């Protein structure tokens, strides 16, 4: 009953995949395997129980336990409960924890191409990211990038298109970005640096106090749902869109390869199916909750919603292209992943133009 109820909550395509994985339990596990239980640790880059991100990791663990009939139990740790947020990659690679949940771009210092497997400036939307990862060769490149570290990556959530961020002053031109201290990680941070600003990387748990105290002048985080939960509207007045730096951010589940390969085949299938289910469910959660939270921010808290000026967006796009090309010149894998993503994006654009873009224009 518990397994059936859990599967009912997974979503459409993901539920079918999870159901198939669960049905393999009895077929593939031998008599010794079927009686053995595993207890794993899952560390995350998010505060414990944080909406969508932290709760998504918890729901993943619950799905795995339900689909495995309790044979694989996973304890989830938030940022700092077992390891700090930015030590998740190393802790899973080193075996301190068997699994980690976060965003791949946090590890660009170790794997320059990692940002592509989360989001890059002016890149793919969430729908396009899933298409590239599952059917455009992106996941294969991701596995190749993490293989030297003994890690198995898989998509496990998406925030959709994020917001441009919270600013203590208005952004009227590129001149307003000069000297700006902004919490913004990865390639987006490199673009801000090229525009004359100072990018700062910090975990989510430190953002509010840094913005409120003036240690930073601006921050991007995620979108209305999580930004409302952090109370960022209390520390900055202007809320800008769109999230040019993260148009469709995929979240990752990384698994220690040795631990993963020690599981029987059916449990490995269940882990992957439940990661796929979480990938679907989290995007739906963000989409629904962001709409509700945006209304609350504007209506109840007087947030001033602003779009970046067109000339600012054009210049940020130009600078983004420069950053990507220069990074590709330094790293062969970065070049290969960039070429794969760009080719996929070019193939997608003619269809998107006559499908989603044309429909949304007509609907409005």
C-alpha cells in the first residue's frame, strides 16, 4: 500500500519509470540481495527542509525507501549538518556520504565544464535542458566529466527560469553594474566581473544577513518561492527579471560510484527512476509556487518588480559569449560540451519559435 501510494504521487512519466523499477525488485534481486538493507547518507547544499530544494531531496529519499520496500534507506543532511554546503562534492567523492544534492556549477573550480549541467547564461530553458540531457548527449558528457572523481551524476530537480536578482539600487545602464558586489556564482559571476562588478560566492544560508548588512549590494538566489522564504524583500527593494544567468537550472544528484555499483541492479534502477521523478516534480513545484509567491511579494510586501533594460541585456549577452569562448579555449572538455549545447540550442530554436514562443505570444 505504501509503495502504491508513493508511486501515485510521483507524476506521469516519472511514475511509470519508478513503477517499472519497483516491479523489477522481485524479479532481479536474488535471495541474498532481497534480504539485505542499505543505509546511506545524502548531503545537500541547501538549508535543511528548505522549500523545494531541501524538501525535494527529502522526498527523493522517501521515494527510494518506498519503492525499495525499505531495502535502501537514505538519511538527508542539510547544509552544515554533516558537511558545509560547498564540501558536498568532495564528501561524496571521498565516501563521507554516499550521495549529494546540489547544483553542478558550484564545482566549476574542479570541473570547468560543470556549469553546463546546471545552467549557463543565455542557455537552455528547463524543458530544453531535459531534452539535451536525456536525448541530446548532455548526460553522457556529464558522466564523463565526473568520472575522474568517482561520481555518478543524474538530473534530480529543476528551478525553471530564475529571477535576475535583488538589488539595493536601480539598474538603469551597464554603468550601474560597475563596482557592484553581487552574490552570483559560476559563469554568471564571471560575466558580472567582466561588466565591472565583484561576484561573491556564498551558500544560501548566508545571503540574507550579507545583503541586509550591506556586505553585498545585490544577490541572485532562485525565484519568488525561495526568495520569499528567505525574506530577501526585507533587505533589498528592487527585484529584477529575467534570470539571464540561469534560464533553466537543473539540480543534480551525485552518487559515489563505488557505493552505487555495490547496490543490486534493481536498487540502482530505483535510485535513477526516483531521481527522474524528483526532476519532474520539483519543476512543477517551482512553477506553481513561484506564481503564488510573486503575487505575495508585489501585493503584500510592496516589492518593485523591474525588467533589466534592453541595452543591459544585450551587453550581458555579448559578455556571456566572450566568457564562454575564452573558457572553451582553456579546457578541451569545456569546448566539447559548449559545442554540444550550442548545436542542440540551434536545432531547437526553429521549433521553439513556432511552438512555445508563438503560442505564448498568441495567448497574450
